[in-house]
C-alpha cells in the first residue's frame, strides 16, 4: 500500500518556509526535569577535557582489511555524542562553558572528507564505489553519497546550527556559510538529484534505512534550506520513498527485521510523519490509516517482558524503546496498547537519547515526563501475525508470569534474515529457557555472500533439526507453507519441508507448536526419501542436564521431555563474534542434540 499516494497531498505552496518553521512548536521549554538535565550536564563536563577522537585514513581502510565496523565507527560515533551533549548543555545553561568545545567538534566533523561509513560506500552514486576503500569526496561523478552515517551527521549538525546560528555569526559569517554549504553538498543536493538503492525506486525491497535516512534529511532541510522549491522537492521525494518502504509491509504491520530494528523502521517512519506534519502545518496527516497503527503495535506485541523481546532475525535479545515516542505514536493513531507500552518503556528505559535519531532525541528529551510509576502493562495472551507468520502465546497477561512461547514461519529471504523457519523461543516468568542466540558484531562478512557461513545465521544453531548435518537454505523459495493458526487450540502448524536444502531428502516435514496447561508442546512429523541421521537441536544459555526417562533439566525449573528412542547429547560451544555475556549473562551457549537414524520420524517435545 502506498499511503501518501492514496491521500494525494497537494505540496505546492503548502510547505512552511525556514523562517516560519518552528522546531517542536508544541513543546514547553521548561520540560526538562532536574535529574535528566543534571545527568546530561555531568556527561558534558567530562567531554570538556576529553580529546576529540581522531579519524584516520587507516581507520577508514580497516573495514576492508579486517572487516571490523568498529575501528572507524566507534570514534565516528563518539564525535557525535560529544557534539550533541555539549550543545544540549549549552542550550540549557547558556553559560558559554560548553560552546567552544562544541564548535571545535563540529568543525572537526566539517573537516572530514566524507561522512559515509566505510561499510556503506556501496551507496555512492555512479561508479565511485570502484575507488573504495578510500572515500570519494570531490568531482561531479563522485558526489557525496547518502547512507545512514551521512544522514544522521547532517541532521545533528543542522540541529546545532539551528540553535547557535546567531552565536556562530558573531564569531564569523563564514562558519554558518561553511555549515550550510556542507549540508547542502552532502545531504540535500544528493537527495534531490540522485537515486539510491535504499529508496526503492528500482522496485527493490527496502528496509529501515529508508525512513531512518529520510527522517534525518527532512530535519536537515527544515532547519537550513531557504529555497522553497527545494523544500517542496525534498518533501515530495520523501513521501515517494516512504511509500516504497510502507509498501513492503503487509496489513498485519509485522516488521520482518525484528524488534531491534523497529526503532529505525516504524519508529523512524513515525519521526517522518511528525516532521511532515510540522512542515505542512498539519496538512500531511496519515495517522488514521490502519496500517500505520498496525506497524506501531508490532512493538508491544513482540515484547516478552521488560527489555526482552522476541529476537528473530538480526534482532538482539534485549532492546529499549523511547517511551515518549511510543505514547505520541499511540495517541496520534488511537492505540491504547501503544500508549500503555510507552508508559512501560518509560519505567524501564527512561528517556531515549540517540545521536543517530537527533529529532526524536530532542523531542523526547524536551517532552514533559509523566508519572508512570503506578502504570501496569497488560500483555495480549494470544497474538498471531498472519502475514509475518509469527505466533506469540503466553499463560498470563502479566508479562513476567508463566510460560511465554513464540514460533515463526515465513521464508529465508527476509531482511536481516537468519535461516530459521519453524524455530521458536520459550521463556518462563520473564526469563529465557530455550533461546534464539541472536546476532554478533557486524563485520564485512555479515552482509556479504558469506553471510550464512556465520554460525548464528544457520538453522543448525536455532531450535530446528538437521538431516545428516544439513539444515535450511537461504532464499525466498525456502519457506513455510500451509500455515494454520488455531486460536482456540493455541497452536501453529507449519509445513516447513521447503525451508530445507534439497540434499536433506525431505519428502514432508510438518511441525506444530502449542501452549496449553502450562506446557509448550512441539510435535514433528517427518518423512525422508531414505534413512538419515535426524538431529533435533535446542539452544539454551544455561547448561542443561540429562535426566532419566527421556527428560532434560533446563533453566528456570523447566524440563524438556522427549521420545525415549532419541539419543541425547549436550554440547557447549563458543559463540564466536557474539557478546553473550551482555546478551545472556554467560560466556558459553549450549546445544541439546536429540538424535535418531530413520527415514520417518514422529516425535514430540514438551517444555514445562
């Protein structure tokens, strides 16, 4: 669905000028509470004595040499953190104490030959990518590209310029001239002139990059562009690109990238909607569209409890959302679920502050806080995304009570895909029992042709079986089919025959998962073309112990019961490239193997 195309807004002569645009006009200036302000200023005080992180060419080239995204990315991000903290501290103290250091950081960023992160240089226009890993920065055919880093660097500098334009001018008009020139050359002009793959204009599927980048370009344009025709062009192109993003969503609003990426997907789409609303003085308004509401409600429906979320795909096991943003989203689209979830996230995470989304950070940081200490979140006990093919069941509407069970179908060409069709997770009383391990640090390999050589992307390290050591394959044709969600029976049945590589020799494989009577039951019905070693795998973060009579002791007082003819084995493995101490509180993960050799297998597993 292309929502903006459907509403056909008349943009010409209906966009507010730079002089008339008021950043966050609906917010009080005294919204900051004392504790939030004191915390920010304390960090800014530390920045005063800290050196501005250097960014060297060898650091930039490190991505192509070692594959690490952090060598250049970490100091690149620290510069932005410093600039925003110092700016906010100066705005709210007006002391002059933070101004000079803030300006030094901004000047250092203006001196960078490129704002593009090295792992994103494929998003340069035309043939510039052939000259990588040294960033292209000059010449018409090597015009600055737009990707995540360059977009949020632009928005951050534009935001600081908006607040300090007059003070910069007192020093020299050339400061403002350079800022405006650089922002136009690196953000607004390429956005208006070129097409990039993340925009979806080639008919390709787009992901969170689209709204994330568009939100930052909209903010940059709103704050520094005087030419009304350019302002209108940016708004028009933004709506076209956002329609390409929205069109990738089905009516259930499911985000196939997972909850971690919801912040940058539907979350940044909402940032765009707020900016478009303000830029058009309220004319551009699509909050009432059911798909916008459904996209928002995905977040609370995927929540397990507190910071734990169902972490299919490249999603992390824990994440946090901006409670203020969630409340605004819920209020504008009429979702009590989102508003309540916003209160919950405010209790858990406090106020968001992320330089990659400076508009949202500023807006939430200056939004009056609510007393949410007595708010109580009631979670849905039965949820099914019919398009995403994800089922979520829980024993209790109290999030941290009882058994939680989530299971997925779908296909193996989703954005940020893992080969995991038919996999599931189990939690008890808000604590993980059987897990999706998640994803490690992004490297050059992560988004290359060798992605599925990484262990965490393979079905062999999900709660799925293999056949003679062979698992699922990546690609859209490797998928589930004949999915049946039984609401009354609280179950999901999937035919996942086609999800597996052809060499597995599967004739048919039907898996069902249910939650009834405080127990998760997984049933398997498998037929093979010949006898093979069938290895059922279950992944956990705490060492399991094999008991007698077909039982294995799991964490949180749970047991796994299985057919007695299956041979059990527990394997501890080193989760290379993943910070499992941060994710799961342990340095090792474990695979439970339950094996049998057969050409036909009917088995059931009960977790209780």
